[in-house]
């Protein structure tokens, strides 16, 4: 989009910008707003020996950089700290339900957390 500014005092001024549409949260309180998960499911399905990959996303009203982490008793479940990519390749010993708690942190005290379960079948 290009816009032009004209007035009686000076030369014509033009500038260009890209206009995009999507979810936008506005925080007018002046306080840090915590991030919010937007696509983390309550559960996922996985098969033994096949990698499960899911992009986990959160939004932050302040536009802060987000950091992802998780807690799980299963060391094979991982999440990329900067992209939120959840990855897990279950072994035969993992058959059943594996649980993880996913966290997203904005580095300024804002935090969201949610538990998810991964149902592993042979």
C-alpha cells in the first residue's frame, strides 16, 4: 500500500508499507500481557517408531519474543525453544499415554502453560 501526504507548505511525501491481516491482541493497560497458546491440543496420537511433529504456536499482545519449554517424564519428547516445534518418536516401551506440560514464556514474567497427552499405539 502506498500513501501520499500533501500540504500547502512543502513537497509531496510518499511512503509504502505492507498491510497484513491476522489475529492481533491489543494491550492498552501498560502492563506486560502474558502469551496465550493458540493451537495446543489436549491430546495427540502417535505410533511406535514414527515421529510425531507438531508446530505449537502462541501469541503475545506485546509482541515479545516467545520461548517454549516442556516438562515430561519421557525424555524423548522435546520442543524447540524458539520455534515451538514439538517432536517425539515413541518406542515400544512408550505404548499407552505419555503426558507433557508445555510452557511458553515471554521473558518478561508472562507465562502460559497447558498439559497435553500423547496416545501411543503399536
